[in-house]
C-alpha cells in the first residue's frame, strides 16, 4: 500500500483523504492533502485518472452556456 501525505509543517485546516481499495477491500493507495492546496489536488486527480482510468471531474453535459443559449447549436 502506498500512502501520500502532503501537509506543510505547522499549518492546519480542513483536509481531504482519498483511499483507493481493491475488490476485497484492501487499501491500494491513499492520499491526504489540505483542501486549499489546489495544485496537489489536481496532481492526485490526474494520478487517479492515469493509474485507475477513473475520471473524478464530473460535468453536466446537458447544461448550456447562458450567453450562447440563443444560438441553439443542437
């Protein structure tokens, strides 16, 4: 199991912990990072996407841009 903990010394705040487990429930990899560290969060998301082929960036495909709604491109 790999464990990644990215905290700056002496700083506190809210944290996010992401754990990847296999089918049996064994922990494969985990990350702990502060919520305000956006760069590290992007690294974690890219790592999960590349290693496990899982996209955590969910988008609403049905949502249209308000400014371009008059074009009706569909």
